[in-house]
């Protein structure tokens, strides 16, 4: 990733961090002295492609972008060719979000919203409202699905991610998400393009007792009940302090490489980066898949889909349009 020569310091290969930015990629890293592991993602053209397929209001596009960044950080941890699906269902202006990551590198996403309820200046919490966030790991037809649920109470996706790891994974974790627009020149003149970035940091000491966390909130326990507390390990305190200094602009800056950002944060302790994982905005829909879906419907439902002598299906993820004759759609007797 860099032309800088390798140097040997205390028998460990060391080199200068690359100054070359790398978009649409996830970079795993490790800060061994603090027992920290993490992933850094920077999304450029891929994110812009996903969001530009729909005429989303800016606030909705930003929220869906944050969901895509979070899914990227979590989905790339899969060690098998399955799927990681992040989905929200809420009572807010953005009632439904779905991001589908198919390992090892494919992303697609979609948001459903009520334009009449979108107001200027709304943050992600007010756009989502109350409901739940589901994270599903699909290992294939012959394996059981795993799903974790997190209640949403008007907080951000960062808050929801922290709650998920606290309740489901019980791994000390911090997440940072950032999405924004930049003006970029191109054919036809300058236009706005979406960029995103995120970082996930986890405390994974060899001694499990070092990663102990306080018990979950006792809820409606009687007044006076003692709250269980556990002091954070010093290494994790330092890790949290460092990731808290990361600014949104650093995560989405097209001129700041991921390696340089990691070096800024962890150079005093030493940070090791691993080979990046490249990502692609790519829908899994196809004419064959849509045809099979149509034929799975009841005959009456298929007949009702015929309009002007044809059946038209639009993919919600990528906006691709598929047209079929009634015979191709399996409608008995042809056109309705």
C-alpha cells in the first residue's frame, strides 16, 4: 500500500503509513499493547452509487448512509460466505431501513420514508423514532439464522450499536459513524457526492475478567437497589478516549488515508494494519430471480399484476425495472 521501505525495529516490520486514500474498503487493525482490535471503513463512489439510485431527501440519504457504514463494519467480520442484514422498523418519518451485506464484498440498501414528515434539521434519532433494529446473520439454507434485536427510543445508530454489543455480544465496543456530502467535479460539471466513514473498536484481552462490564440496567427494581458497577480496565479507558477524539471530517476526508488516520490515533502505542477488504455496491436481483419470485405467487395475485398487457417489477434496492409478458409471468390465459 506504500512505496516506503520496510524497516526492522525490535524484530517487528515497521513502515511509514501510506498517504494514498483507499475508498470503498474496510481496513482491519490491531493495537496490541492495549488489547484492541478494530475495523476502519471509508466509503466513496460505492456509497454514492447506493444513495443516488433513489431520490432521497438529504437527511434520509445521510441516515441510510450511516446504516450502510455500520453494516460494513459489522458484516465484514463474517468468516463465511453468508449475509449480514441490518433492518429497522420504527414509527418515525423513516419507517424502514434495510442494508444487505453479502460476504465477502457486496452491498445494497433501501429506505422507506414519509416525505410529509421530513423536516429540516432533524437528526437520525428523530428520523428513526421508536421501534427496533434487527441484525441478522444468515449462514445459508442449511444453517440456522442468528438475529439480535435492539429497541430504538429516539437515539442514533451509534447508540443502537453500543446497546447491541452490550446486550448481545457482551464485548466492550465503541463505534463512530460519519456521512456527508462533498462537491466533486466530473462530466457535466461539479455535483454533490456522498462519502462515509466509520470505525469500530473492541477490547479483547486474553484474560476475560479484564473485559467484564456492569450488569444490565435492573429496570423496575425496588428503590434503593444497589447498581452493579465494574471499573473499566485502564487499557479500555485509553482506547475509548482515543476513539472519542475522532472527528466526522476525519472519517470522510477524501484526502486523508485510513492508515494516516490510524497513525494519528495510535502511533504512541503502535498500530498494525492488515490487508484491506474491498467493497462493491452490487444488487443481487436478476431477471431470473424476479421471474422465479413471480411464479411463487398465487395465480390470482399474478393476474392482478397485469397492467396494460404486461407485468412490471421494480427492484426496491437498485431501481432496476423488469418487464414480463403475462405468459412469462405465469398468468393463465395471457393478458388480463
